C-alpha cells in the first residue's frame, strides 16, 4: 500500500499540496480528479518519489520512500505527460533499454506482448521520433508495464488516444486491479471515473477535498460535488463527461 | 544517499553494472545512429586548431612548444559540446525522469556518462593530435603524452559530467555550462599543459612527477566527489 | 516569521561601526609611516583583514552547503548565500587594496602570484555560483544544486592554489626589485594595529553576515506567508 501522510509541496511561490493524505492499495483503482493546475501531476510525482514533499512522508508498505534505498522504485510503473522515451531509438530499442534498466533480459516476452497489446507491432522497428503523439503515449504505457510493477500511476494517460485505445487501456486497468495491483490515474473526464475506477478522489486547493466509492455515486452526484468544491469552475472546463 | 546506497550495492554489483551497461549501450547506440556528438566535436576541434595556427603563426621551432597549450585548450572547448549533448539527450525525451525512476542509485548514470564521454573525448584527442602534427609538421606521438591525455581527459569528464548535470536542470542551460565549468578546471589545465609540455619537450623529471601527481590527485578527488554527490544532483 | 535583528546584533552593529572608525584612527594617527613604502603601506592593515575574513566567508558557505544537504533546512542555504556574497565583497576589497598597494611597490597592478591568482579564480567560481542561483527559481532545487556547486567549487581551491604555486616555482617571474618583496618589519604599534584591524574586520564580517542571513531568511519566509494566505 502506498500511503501519503500530510504531504505539503510548494514550488517557489506556489503552494501546490497542503497537508494531503491519500492511500492506494493493491486491487484499488483510484481516479484523481481536479482542475487544471490543481496539482494532480505534482501529487503523482510525489507518490513515486520524483518529487520530494517539503513536509510529510510517503510510505510504501510502511517503508519511507525518501529514506529507503532506490530499490523500492521497482514497484512503480509511471506514465507522465513526458513519455520518457528516447526519440532517436526505435520502439523496440526503447523497451529493450528499459528492460535492461529494470534487470530484465533485454529480449524478454513482455516486449512483444506489450507491443501487441498497444498495437505497435507494425511500428516496432520505427524510430520513436517518427511516431505520432498517440503512439508515443501507447509506447509509454508499454514502458511503464514492462517490469510488472505493483503500483501504476497514470497522469492523464487518456489524453491523445483514440476510442479504440481508450477502452483497451481501461480494460488493462481493470485486469491489473484483478491481479491485485494498485492503480491511480488522473483525469478530466468523469466518464473514465465510472468506467474504470473503484474510488474517486477530488483534489482541490491542495488537499483531497472529497473521496468516495464509485459504486456509491452517480455521475450527477459526483459532478454536483465537484461543482460545489470548485465553485462551478468545472463548467468552464467542459468536465461533463 | 549516495554513500549508503553504494554500500548496499556491493551485494548487488551485478545489477549496478548491468544498469550502467544499459545506459552506456543506449548512449552509444544513439551516437552511432546520429553521430551528432562526435561530428560536432570533430569539426569544432579542427576549426579551433586552425584558428590557433593562424592566430599564432608560429615559427616551426615554437610549434612543438606551443602544442601542449593549444591542444589542451582545444580539447577543453570541444569537450563542452559532448557534455552538453550527453545531458541534452536525456532532457529531450525527458528521459531523465525515466532514469530517475529506475531502481538504482543515480551514480549509475554518472558512471555510464563518464565512460561514454571519456571515450568520445579520447577519440577526438587522437584526431586533434594527428591534425596538429600534420598541419604544424611536428612529431607529437609520444607514449608519455598519451598517458597525460588519458589522465587529463578523465579528470575533465569527471567534473564535466557533474557540472553538466547541474546545468541541465536550469531552463536556459546552454551558455552557462562554460561559466560554471571553466573556473573549476584551472588546476587540471595547468597540470595537463605543463606535464604535456615537459613530456614533449623534455625537462625536469621531478617537475613532471609533481604535475602528474596533481593530475592524479584531481582525478581521484573528483571521482570521489562524483560518487558521493551525483545522486543528490538528480534526486529531489 | 519575519525576524527583526536581535538586540545582540544591534549592539554588535554599533561596536563594529565604532571599531572601524577607531581602526582608521589608529592606522592614520597611531602607526608610523613605514620606511621604504611610505603611506601606501597603511593599506596593508585593511588588505589582510579583508582578505582573511573574506576567505572565512567562503569556508562558512562550504560548511553551510554541506549542512544543507544533510539537514535540508533552508536556513543553511541562507547562510551559504550570505557567506558567499559577503565573502566575495570582502575578497574584492582585498584584491583592490592589494592592487593599490602593489602599484607603487612593484610597479604593477597585477602579478601572477599564486595567492592572488587563486583568489581571482575563486571570485569567478563564486560569481558562477550566483549565476547558477539566478537561473533557478524553485527554492529547494536552487538550494540543493547551489550547495553542490559550492562544495565542488570550494574543493578545487586548494588544488588551484597548489598548481599555481608549482607553476610559479617552475616559471619564476621577476617582479621589480627582489628587495621589495612586500614584506617589512613590524614595529609593536604596527602589530597592535594589525591585530586590532583583524578583530574589527572579523566583527564587521559577522555583523554584515548576520544581517544578510536574516534578510535572506525573511525574504523566503515572506513568500511562504503569502502562500499560506491563499
């Protein structure tokens, strides 16, 4: 279980997270919802250790992320807005590199498996720089899954993907949850909340302002709650799923 | 966390080496495909040598004496290209986050980058030597000189990667690398130039020993500094 | 937590001011005019004091940088900034007074003397430190990277000094008359004034450092308070 305890984070003048608490367990799928600039990316980065909180702590199965050795990072698979892919190498080469980095043999079965899942077989020998944004995003997901991480953190993973892959990713998420992995994804789209998540957390003003189980909510009640918290700003963002 | 993690890894040295090897291969593969680093270093180095030769239109007798200084200055400047490029590689793909997420002490990145860039610089050094020898019609191939080049370039790359990684995190990272790096290179430069000069032109062997000691000291110091501090540069 | 200067500091401010004035008085009225060098020798009292205390500033900055990396308390970063800044200014005073002294004695504004050259390089390193800081906006990242640079920078200084010294011993440069090496015998009044100046400058340094440290802390805390109000 990942546990964030009272984490605060500021960047220069801006206070992004304020004494935030959040937990993610194996088998859970948490949808992180919030306005643009609310801090979803910062929160995700802090959960996997890319950013360190100014105060508070993040623990994984009781071990402090900042104090324990780097080996703990093996348990995370992260997809961010930046793809973390090398543009001068091919898809396959990128995956081979990341395999080696995570101590897997560079020619392992996960690579063709994941390329297949993300429908990138045809382009596997193509240089990443020549791929479209959507394809790069898919490859990034493949990269994140390579080492079979226990926790998946997806930051706006659905953006830029067409319908076919949206449902494929949702299926992927559900399957991972069944395999007792913990998944957290951030999204603007309330529809995704109801198709993929078991729990929804609303990030507002630096804290988890609301947390509810999806099976106890309806799109309307969620939207109402969201509006209430953000003072109707959601309407301007076209959040209606 | 650098030192502590290194302790843990003595049991995991294979993994550490594997990860270093992975990064090394990736960098070399990229270089093989694009030839950007070596290409630009080569052109730049040759132009600089040429400029020096014109600017200091030296009498034949002086060319061997001046060789040491000219060659080392050229290498210092050309080296900045590879330093900048090697970190830019990570920055372009924001691959640096990919490396930061990997389950390793970031010293892995340090070791891999030092090795690749040292190789690039050595190759350029050999070409520069040959070019100078050719243009200036002087004999420069000398075992001792090669040894000094090995020591000097190693020290350069060690501190260069440290500073380049610091620099990479700044938004306007390009021009600052030289500003941050060069004042730190003075002892290295002095030692390398003087030792090379003594080796090429003959001179006091005790002096040579002293300079070589300075070089070795510098290399060891920044090897230690790199291993201890590098992790902190990339960790938040 | 915008802190005002504590009473102790204010008292020290007054003492330092008095000290500097009295040191000046001593230099001009109490000490004799040196035989060979004349009036210009009086620069010596402040030259040495400024340079030594300036170096102290850099050492302080190095220690503070290490402390920051270990404890992550931003107060140490403020100390590093204050130490470096004050150090740079004091050392600059040292270099300028040194030049003023050198011109009539050695007939040159500059020499490649190892100490002087190393000092100049140090100033460059610390100027680079500020350039680095100026280009980083995020507080913790700036503190972390600047600390590392300060540590690496300071580490090169002994080696720089050593290598220039070796360089100079192999390439001795004759600068003017060998008898005018810059040394002179000190009478007891000179010695007293010298030590007095040293003490006064150290006090002056501490006072300015402390103010700068408070200023840096206050600036940072002010932005935090503004953030809290959101």
